[in-house]
C-alpha cells in the first residue's frame, strides 16, 4: 500500500502508537505520486456527504494542486493569474451550463 501522505502523518501515527513503514520518494517519481494523490482526493471529495467533509476534501485537493505546481515550478500566484485570465476569456462554472451536443 504505497501512497503519498502529508509530511506530519508519520509523527501522528507515532503519537497514536500505530506502527508504520515509510520511505522518501525520489524526485523523479513525485509527479506520478501527486497525480495519483489528486485522483484519490477527488474521489474522496466526490464521496463527501456534508459541508464539513467537502471543505476538508477541497482543501486536500488544493494542497495537492499546489504541490504539483511547485514541482513544475509554478507558484500559487501564477496559477491564480492564469485561472483569472481563463475566467475572463472562457468564463467560470457559475452559470451551470451543460453542453449537450
């Protein structure tokens, strides 16, 4: 069961007396690990049933997106700038438009 976890998870497991085994990922595998984590977090968001769970899962998705950005040399401000430009050029999802054909 190898999966990427947040940095403090080993410390938390130790504090609870839960045995664990970890390794440090090579930089070369981080993109794949983060993409897998993004899929995992998106699935958890999809399953969230209340507002508390949704905000927790959205925060996890955002953390993974920001980590991917850092990996690719893209800072948060650059992501936000591109997001804002795309919002002006292509819109957002506020109008709830569904393309049928």
